[in-house]
């Protein structure tokens, strides 16, 4: 029989035959699973030793899982940590990035992270497996519109002339199939 989580789930992502769930829980069924667990359709399993804080977003690529988490156990705190599960252990890969992390998506060769910086600006950063670099940055007109799509990160971009907004559009960095478009 299905046994649930000991506390709230905040995000999910599928990889192969597993569904990875992140949140503020300590147990998945009767398995100790700190903030992240995998469901194979029959039973829960822990994903390593888990992640500190609250896992608020997940993305997958092949057998890798990427997570962003807050620094404490409250889902209300901004997410400032990025993690990578390599099948054996979790590695923190977000050092050196500022801001609050809003969304994460993975393609076959890169990981994209949407960040809020200074409350009115955003940056989309790309991790190439060894380092982060900004792909695009701009002013956020509506913070709620920086969201992950079904494998995509869409961001509002305002093209301006002489400091006045001229054209605003949504730009997707990954297609729904996970292919890079920017």
C-alpha cells in the first residue's frame, strides 16, 4: 500500500521510472528521506543522505537530479542553494551565485537557473558542468512570471529605448522537450 510523506511536498520531477519529490519532509513512507525521495511506482527510496533546508524545485537529466533549496526548513525562505545528485551523493554546485533562486531546468549539456537579484532584476545563469555564467539578465516587471515550464524556463524580457520599455515578451531558454533555444 502507498504510504505518504511525513510533511509537505513542494516539487516533483521524473527521470526514467522514478518520480523524485522534494519538500520539507523527513520520511517517505517508513524510509528516512531528508527533503528528497524517489518513488518507483511501488515503493519509496531515499536519495542519498538528502539535502539540508527545504527543496523547492527539481530538474532531471538522465540519471542526474538537480535541486534548489532554502537554507532552512521553511518553504517560505528564499532558495539560495543548488545541488546535483550524481547517483551516489549530493554535491552543492551553486557557490558564487547571488540572489534568490526561482527555477531550474536541465538540457542535455547545461543546467539553467533563474535568479532574482536585488528584487527588481533577474539573471538566467548556465552551469556547463564546471562553472556558472550568466546567459541573460534584465529587469523583472512581474516576479511571478519567472517560472519553470515543463522543462523550460520562461522569463519576461523588456526591450527598451532611452530607458523606456518598448516591447515586452516571454523568452524560453529551453523548449518543452528540453532542447536549448537560447
